[in-house]
C-alpha cells in the first residue's frame, strides 16, 4: 500500500467524510493503513463491515486497521475486541486531524470514542475535490434530534447541527473550481438544516442562495428529505430553478398510518401522496425515490399492502428497500416482531414493485434528450438520476456534462448517444 485506503459503508454523508479521513490519514503520514468506515443502520451493514475488517487483515497483514463510523461509535467494545483491529475512533474523533497524527506516533490509545451529546457545533471541512468522483458531496448538517423508534443513528451521530450558508457556499465554489459539475448536499436530517442557526433559515433558502451565488454550478441535488419538512421555499426553487435537479429521495419508510405512528414518524400516508402530487404539478418531470422498511414490528399483511400500494399511488420510482432490522436499545426492538422470513419476502415484493416502476420510467425516457454527467466506464446519470450508458464507448471523457439522445433502455439503464 502506498497511501491510506478507506472502505466505506452506508450513506452519502459517510462518502463525504471518507474523503476527509483519507486526507487526514495521508497528511499524518499513515501510508500503511486501512480505514473501515462503518454504518449502523442495519445488522447486515454491521456484518458486512466486520467481514471487510477480516478481509482487510488477510489482504494487508502489515497494515494498521482503524475502525470508525456509526457502528464503532455505538459499540466500540465490539470492534476493539476483534483481533484484526488496531484502533477504534468515534464519530467525533475521526474528523480531527490530531486523532490521525496521534495514530502516526507510538502509544496512541486503542479506543478513542467521546460523548457526541456534548457536541454543540459542526466543524467545517473544506475539500477541493473528491478522488475518482465527478460528483461532489457537501455536508451541511449533522446529527438528528428526532427519535424514530427503529433508528439507532442519533446514538451514532449526536444532536442536529448545521453549517451556516457562509461556510457552505465557499466550499461549493472550491469544488466547482476544481472541476466538479454536480454537488449533492448531505446530512443526517437534511431538511432540519438551519433550525439551530440565527434566524432559523430553511433548507429552501440555502438552496436558493447556492444557486444564486454560485452561478457556475450546473447541477445541485439533495441526498434525502423528510416529507414532513419540505418547506415552501424548497418547493418554489424546484419549480423555478432548472439547475436544481428534478429528483428527490424521500424518507417515507411505510405507507400505513398505524405503522408510521408506531415508527414515530411525523408524516402520514396522505402527506406523502399530497407532497408528490404538489411537487409534480410544480415540476412535471420530477422523479421520486424513497426509503421503505418491510416487516416493521406489528406489521400485518394488510398494513404491508398499503405500503406496496403507496409506490404506485405516490408515483415512487427509485426505491431503497430494507427488511426491518432490530437495533439494540431502540423501542421497536421491544415490540412484537414479524418473522424474519416474512420480512425478507415482503422486501422482495417491494423491490419487485420498484423494479417494475423503474422499467416503466426508463421506457418512457426513450426518444428524449437528457443531460448526462459522465463518470467512469462511459457511464453517467441523467437529471433524474437515471443511469445512462454512452454509445459509442469513449466518445466523451469522464467529468463532462453532455447532452444525449436516449435511444434505448436495457439492463436497467438508459443508452444515450451524444448529440453533437
């Protein structure tokens, strides 16, 4: 190994932070190091992280292995007990350069995990670019003040904190100046941005300011939004700003009101349907994704059927489906559980419904013109985050934003021919 290697699990926020970890480790001179950046959303995510730790030790027997991220923050002892692990860093410690400098010396503590509840502010990190990526991520928010009954992430991320617009906007300017043509705003509870800032600005006002003050930015996206917190200004920006991409990923979780209540969500089924209809009227080509949980405790077949039907009723396309996973210490883990095989079967049915929606959407794109941000391997994404393969291969270099004619839909993606 000639430079630090970071193995990332989980959300786009982890992707953003992994670039910071890689740079901190490199600046500290830690060449022979593998950083495993964990996620705690599901038991499967943790299992995959432990598997990656063991594989990293086999493949890099002389490297130092550092485990960090939400799973390490919540249960540091479990990872410190693994013989393959040299150090465990908490979510507060991992972003501090001094933590990595300490690892470069002798006598660094094996476990450094602090209390996130004491964090009062979010420290900015100015990145000039992302290695091997055409799309850039910008953290604007961290932590969560809500307590959904299934979610352990507030324990791993701490309270909600926001970065002021005057910090966010210069970071975006730097990324655009270094060649990134698309920026994705990320956070744990993105739509709560601004509540802890003077004047309590909303996410919509931030998006408006970014597009106004960084006119050279061609494309802006959001990572995920809470249906209960989409503010009026955000709706207006979606209607008025073509550089704000017509693709929103909604944290829906379920389509049955009783299940949503037991999840302690702040929206109901009708709210999701109404939001999607309203935004579609404002921006007719908008496409929605959604997080959905199958087999939440107490979910009956009838309750699940309402979630399944919501996919079509709200017009959801890009589905991110989770079979419910018990998280120790959460209220949902103490509720009557749905058998695991039922959870898996329901998740498969939800995914099949989502795949049908994707096929229909892709078929409807054939014959249209779209702008594609070209990534590696002659692949890219359209405005609606649809995957696009360019033909002929090699016609456009990665990093370019090119207009294409969509000529086919095959193998779960579009085929686009560059328009000269």
